[in-house]
C-alpha cells in the first residue's frame, strides 16, 4: 500500500477539481473572493467527508495496522503489538510488548519502513492528525486547480483580443 495513492490522491484530485471549478466561476463572474471562499470551504468539507463518513481513515488504519502485524510476525516477534495512535488518528505507530534493547531499536527502524507510517515509538506521543494532513492535501490540490484555471483564463483573454 502506498499512503499517497490510497488516502491522499483522491483528496488532492478532489481539491484540484474544486479549485478549477471555483476559479473558473470566479473569473467569469467577477466574484473571485466569494468563489475562492466557497471553494476552500468545499475542499475542506470534501476532506472531512472523505476522512470520516466515507471511511477512508478506517480503511487506512486497518491496512497499516495489518502491515505492522505482518511485519512483526515476519520478524518473529509476535508478542509485540503495534497500533496507530488514535484520538485523533495519526500516522504514528505505538509499539507495546516485551522486547530487549536491541529489539526495541531495530523494531522502530523496521516498522518505520512500513508504507503509511510517519513515525514509531514505544512511549506515548502524538503526531500530526490525519484529518489535518487530509485538509492540507485537499488545499494543495485546490491551489493547483486555481493555477490551472488562471492559466486557462489568461489564454481565453489573450485569444479574445483577436477579431479575424
């Protein structure tokens, strides 16, 4: 699993489409501020809906935790468990269970290589909430959509000056 493709790519693509549509309406109707404000709200709303009600966060968490379990079993340390930090959900893995000093250090290194994991620790701690990362991905797509719509609008205005 690649975290970008399964969780973040639909958010980026949705933000891109929302940004292009909002900027197109804003440029054509001369109400750019209103269109941009509604577009940002729509992109963030889409990120929230994708994260929660559409279940992308649960699918992401299940897939990453399954990969962590498989990695622990493959390395023959099934007595150690690893879970994503919940409340709020982040991409930080919390490990628990009996392990010596060598296993602790190596498990942090090995589990950190699992796709979708941001960081690993044995003690508590929080990372950046996944919903914040989702909002940032949608806003990044939104900004790229704005840029594309701006380039299309420049071309349209340039071509409008020619009267053959």
